[in-house]
């Protein structure tokens, strides 16, 4: 995301909206950390470290939540036929 221009995108949205941090679009993954960097609260390397750490924590919370859901079926990316069958079964029920 960094290589694809995340910092520039956040900077553009932030400036366009009078440097307001409270926009819903600036609450997404990586945005608060980038804003801290843009505001000079931390350096770029620390921004990335915080971003990675917070993303891992978010992913862990998601996995914890999904594991508690009895109707979740885990499918690996290469299991296309299995995924298709699960979807068809779900839609037909």
C-alpha cells in the first residue's frame, strides 16, 4: 500500500478536508498511523511499525471473531471448487 501511494492518498484527503482527522474514510487500516506521520508525531519508520502492529492486532481480532461463528467455512485460495460448492449450497438453502 505504501508503494502504491497510501501516504499521498491520505495526505490529499486530509488536506482537502481542512486537516480533519475525524473523517470515516481516514479511520481505515493505516490511515491513523499515516496521519500521525504527516502531523509530525512520529517518524516514517515508526509509522510503518505501528501500522504493521495495528494491522496484525486487527487481523487477530477478526480471526478470533470468525472462529466463534459456527457457520463460517474456511476455504484456501486454491480450493475454488470447494468454495463454489459451499456458495451454491448456501444460495440454494
